[in-house]
C-alpha cells in the first residue's frame, strides 16, 4: 500500500457536500462515517469485537488467543467500559495513531503481545453497546468507523436483537468483512431438553445425531439473522462456546446443565454430546483461522478497499435519505413548473385583464403619420441628394404624401391608468399571485426559508407597470424594423439617376441646347447666339430655375417614399392587431417582471440543490493499487 498517497479527497468532498446541504436545507448535517479512508493509511487490519452486554466478548478473545489476555472482572456488572486493544509490539505506534482519531475523552487500554502470527491484526474489545451506560454506545460509534473487520458476538438469547441490527447499520462495513459469532453454544443444549436416547449408543449413531443437531442449529441461526434483517452466509457464521473451548470442559458443562454431572441418567447421550463438543471446537479453530491468521498485504488492501466502497455507498444513501433530496427536488420543480406558474398568473390576472390593459396601452401609440415621419427620416438618410431637398422641404413632401396615402392623423386619447381594471389594481393582482405561490409551496418555502427572499407585490407592480408603459414604444420600433426589413441599399443606377437629374436641368440641358443651336445654325450670327446661350446657362436665374425643377422632382420622390411608408405602416399595424402582438408582449412581460422574480428563490434553490446532488453522485473514490473490482467483490 502506498502510504504517500492518502486517498482522502472523497471523504473531504462528502463532508463538504454534507455541510453545504445542511446550510441550504437548514437541517443538521447527516451523521456520516468516514473512518474507512483513514484506515487506508496503514497496513493494520483492526478487528473489533462487538456485542451486547454479557455475550462473552472477553472470554472469546481469551479462547481465540488460547491464553488469558483479556481480564474483565466486571463482565456481569458494568461490562467492558473502554476499548481493550490487543496489538503486536511492532505495531503499537501505528495502532495508537489509528485509534487516536477516536476523539477527545475516549481512552483505550492497550495490551502488547509478541505473537508474530497476528503481527498486522489488532483485536479491539469494544464496550457493550446495549448496556445501561449511554457513553458505551457513543464509544462504539466513535471506534467502529476505524475498524477493518467486525466480529458480531451474540448468544442464543440475543440472536434476534433488533438493537443489534440497528447498531450494525452504524458500523458501515462491507458484508464480507463482518463475521457473526454465536457464543455460548452450550446453551443450545438447554435444561429440560436433554439429548434423545441413542439406542444402542453406537458411535456412528452419536456422530450422526450430533451432525443433525449442529446443522439444525446453524439453520436456526441463519433464520434468526434473516428475520432480524441481517442474513449471513455459512462461511461467515460461527457457533462456538468460548468459555468451554475444550471438548472435556464442554461435556462437563452440559452434564451440569442437565443436572447429571456424573452422566448416570444420560450416559447414552454422552457420546453425542462429545461429538457436539468436537464440532464446536472445530468452529473455534475455523474462527481462529479467519481472525488471527496473518493477513497478506494484498488481502489487507482488498479488505480496506471493500470497506471504503461500502462506506461510501452507505454515506451517499444516508445523505440522500437524511436530506430527503428526491422529495425536495420534486417540490422545487413543481414550484418552478412553467405551466403551473402560467396558470397561477392567468388566474390572478383574470380572463379580461390582458385585453383591457392592451387597449389602454394602445392609446399611448403614436399616430401613423408620426411613424411615417420617422420611417422617412431613416430612408432619406440613405440618399444624400434627397437630404438636400428634404431638409428645407420635408414638410411639403409629408403633406403631399399624406394626400397620396391617407392615414389617421390624430392619436387616440391617453388612458391615465391602463392597469386598473374592474376595480383591482396591478399590485393587488400580483399580491394574489404571490400569496398563491407561497401558499401552494409553503412546505418547501418554509424548509428553505424563502418567504423573506420573495419580493413584495408593490415593488413588482411598480417595475411591471413601468416596463409595460414602454411596450407601445417597443411595438412601434418593432413595426418600423419590420417595414425596413426588406429595404434595400440604394443601387448604383438609382444614385446615378439622381445625379443626372441634378446636373441636367441646371447645367447639361442649357449647354446641350446651345451646342445644338450652334450646330444647326452655321452662320456667324447664329454661332454667336449659340455661344451666348451656353454662357447665359450659368447665370443665376437659369441655375435657380434648373435647381427649382430638380427640387420639385426630388420633393415628389420623397412624397412618394412617404406615401409608401404610410401604407406599409398601416398594413403592419393591421397585422399587429390581428396577431395580438401587444397582448402577447404584455403576457411575456408579466411573466418576466412578476413570475420570474417571485420564483427566483425557488429556482436558485433548485439549481443549487441539483448541483449538490450531482456532485454527490459523482464523488469518485481514488483507486487503490492491487485491489481490483473483481478481487473486492470476493473479499469475504
């Protein structure tokens, strides 16, 4: 294992998401277990002995070690009060470092040994979590995340303990690293239920009877665990008698239980009991091999990787459940549903409100002639020569254009307050919308404390009415843009024609006329008269007359442009009324200025919660060298 590469990023990311969700949802953070990442930093395999009060954990440790390494004089009283750690002397520093993360105020009694067979395996006898001392449970919850393996010790009387199952959920270990040990198996041969007589007492019959009995007890334990909600396969179930690991001691104990220490009454059953004792001893040896054998480095990595992956999945699921993310997201999505919001807005505004306000806003529209004036200014800007005439004679062009293309010349009377319809103001209608949204989503709004972030109706009404009053101007600009959309840039030919007209009447026509006169009349007097005509063409009266003709032509052209603009504007306005553009613009404005601000806090929480849930689902565990997915899946 590469100790220089601490894979703690996933744990930190989960903690960060946990606290962000806690802050966002205003609930306490989920109780996570993040010890598996810390366990990756060393090569120890720490095995916790966990169980309820009086299940014989200390006795089991002694039986596993074949010596009295664990002495607990309060086994039947207070019980194990602090973690008892049994560690090889070479690993003491590493074990203390790992278990030092337990927390303040929690101490552990460390017993040092020199057994090389269990050099990298540490046994930890944990306090009785179901005792009357509440601090015991807290100690167990603090230590459990730091373990690599767990021995759940039970007895026939506590095999279906629901508290045990609940506590198991707190441990968060991969199932392949949890071993279930049913201690005090001698109690299975209970008082009043001695072995049935074996007939002639033959060894084969006794062995067969013992096998049947032992198999039946295993099936009973399996059914009990499954009923308690924690099924375990055969290879991870053990039936032992830690207090009587030797067959002779086991047989003596059963004789005492049956009130027949000399086996005078149940002598025929002694051989079968001895066989049961042998089976219990074999189970103890199997348990020793599973727990105390040296764990290879590769297997250590597999154990730790499987625990970490399982812990990660459980932590993610725990956060999903603790914060109820699915329901919170569903409720936020409902509050932000566009169809729902449109329905609420329509209900608050009423069926005739939009039409009434639209008609009121139409009174703020300028007359067609005003739009035609602006359109003419745009078009004339493209014709530099026409601007020369339009500046002094634009009034004349507009007057002529109005006669050619008549239009409404007066604007309708202005409505002072177009938003006050049927006795209700816009503010009252927005308040109704606001109350409906907050009322329909009071649960999620209260959970996220959104009411204080939803803007008041008065402010929204002020903004919405101001924006709505700008709609007529926007509509007019849209009409102008629509009319100008198909306008083409002046062509070269068109510009040439204007220049030709400008030059022809003041200059070219008189010169051409004089030249022709000189050509037709070849006499000296006629030549002089033609030359005079050419020279006189540049006199002020002639030039003014020529320019006057050009101006009249240009004014007529501009008047035609104005008339065409009037017709286009009137046609565009008819199309606007038929398509209810202003009505739709008002509806879009109410959505943008009322609904969007009202639901902005809901949208904000929806985006943040969605992002956090996405982060939660994409937190990746860094790979551990040597622990492939296939190996981890079989890391029993």
